[in-house]
């Protein structure tokens, strides 16, 4: 891709040094954007960990669901008690 961009600039008459500078600038911007989002991307290791133990993921979901249900009931009971 870099070579094609460089050649396109040279083809329309952009001086050699300016064409190189623009290609470098584009590369730096692509790297900056990639690094900005790299932390949010899942790696093969992340995916393998999720696939490796679905039982653990299921247990975690059940734990949080049951906890949320008890919390909702407790909140409802508190509100009802305070209301009367």
C-alpha cells in the first residue's frame, strides 16, 4: 500500500521528499489508530480462554444473575417497608 501511495503522488508531480513525508505521515496515523484500539481487540489467547472453559463462564453468569435477583428483592422489600 505504501508503495502505491508513494507512486501515485510521484505520478501527479509531488516532489520525492514530500511524497515520502506524506506516506510516513499516513503510516504513523495508521499505527496511532491501531494502538488506540489494540487494547479493545480480542487476541487468540482471549478467545481460547473463553472457549476453553464454558462451564466457568456459565457459573459466573448464574452467580451474577442470582445475586442481582436477591439484590432486587431486597431493594423491593426495603422500598415496601419504607413506603408503609
